[in-house]
C-alpha cells in the first residue's frame, strides 16, 4: 500500500485500515512468539504501513485545522 493510495482515502477509511493493520500486527507477533511465523518480512511491512497511515492521518488533521 503506497502513500498515494492512502491519501485518496477519507479519514474514516484510514482509521479502518489502521485497525486492520494493527490486528494483523498482533497476529504476526503471536505467530512469532509461538514459532509459526513463515514470512518474517511481513512484520516489518505491516509496522511501516501502520506508521504510514498514522502520518497521513496527522497530515489530514493538520490540513483541516489550517482551513
């Protein structure tokens, strides 16, 4: 998921995406703890996606505050 796709979404859609990503991150951490994790790179991708969504949400909030 790239930043341009996220910028096209509404804040509500971004919050839903953020919740899904956090749920996936939790599941990946659980898999790693139990030794069932197959794709270790996915954890990093999800963590960065969460940060990306948070950044864009903050940018949209700042933009709305200045208008």
